[in-house]
């Protein structure tokens, strides 16, 4: 270990950002007839991936993100769109 601090950076695997993954997962949940908000909140609170459907690879995609990355993206979106219209 070099003793350097690791800086967290946004997920970037191809064009897969946290925002892109959340959008994909939301759409997959909605398509399968689930309430996406309830399911995503359940996942964020518990970390249990069974809250997310495996349809369209949504479960494997959400598991690429840490839950703190999800919260960070949600807060960033809220602040940018509600507090700075």
C-alpha cells in the first residue's frame, strides 16, 4: 500500500454511469409491473438484490454500484433539479 487516499469516482464501464444504470433498472422494474420507487428504496435500505428484477439484466447492473453511489446520484439529481431549477 502506498498510503495514498483513494478518490471515489463515478462508475464508468463503457457508457454505464450510475444515472444510466438507475434509469435502466427503473424501466425494467416498471416493465415487469413493480413499483420502481418501492423496490429501489428496499434495495438501498437492505442491500438485498432480490428487490430488483433480473429482467433485462437489471439485477446484475445494480449490483455493479455500491449503495452509497446510488444515494450520491439520487441526492445529486435532486439538488440539481429541485434546488437549482
